C-alpha cells in the first residue's frame, strides 16, 4: 500500500515548492496543506524542529526542506541511478541554492537604493557567472540535450526550474545567453505532471 503524504507549508513557493515539484515530477499524490500565520502559530509546537515545511509520511513527521526533497526523490526514482549520479544531483541542488541565496538576502533589505544596487550586481555579475558554469556542466552530459544528470529528469532539474521561477523577477532574459539551460527549462516544465501542477498551483508572489 502506497504511503500517505501530507505536506505542511505556507501559501507561497518559498522552501516548500521544490518538494511540491518533486511530487509532481514523480506523479505522486500528496496532501498540500497551506497554513496561515495564525494557523502556524498554533501548530508550531507540534513540529519536530519548530519550522516548516514538514512532511508527514503515514503520520511520521520529517523536517528540513532539502531532507524532504531528497527523500521524496529517492523514494520515487528521481535521485540518480548510481552513487556517482546521486552525488552529482546533490552537487546541482546545492549549487542552485547558492544561486538563489543572494536574491533571498536582497529581498529582505529595507533600503531601496541599496536593494537596487545589489540587485543590479546580482543580475549582471553573479547570475551570469553561475549560469556559464552550469551551462558547461549541462553540455558535458549528452551534449546538453537531455538533463543535468543521467538520462532522465532528477531532483537536479527540479531544483533548476524552481530557482528559475525566483529569477524570473529579474526579467525575461536571464537565460538569453545560455540556450541549453533555456531549452532544459522548457523540457522539464513540459513534463506532463509538472506542467499540470504549474498550471493549477496557487499564484503567489514568491
């Protein structure tokens, strides 16, 4: 009997979206519980570490977004086919986090002039540097015409499209100079179960 999955997070993409997308890629049903701040205050003491996202597997709770995403990926064949592939998947997931972290930090800056300056530097320097390296890595696997790791979609690709949804705030041309990555995004987002999830998910700012 298939396990029952219950994911608890806020009504935003944030740290929970990579988990939702992984379930979508696997074609696995889960209960998507989106709590308000008021509801969160009530359930916080019942969570393992005092924060969310939290995934319950047949009632057993698991915390930490990366741990949850990797667990779901391993359970459903999205973590790589060998130890080397699994390590490569981990490498890409960690790297996409490195790409996103400065943008998250900038988001919380109060001074608008400082925010504009840092956003400009991030958009013109940080992101292109990362993307150049990632495009090169993509091209080292099947000439860049498949996926980041191995011969099928993995958590590495899911983390990529998740981070790209954040980078869209920088404008439509983030991948203009990186055609292989741009094509990969379209390829992953066109997977039927992922496309359907993206189409029906609630519209949120972040």
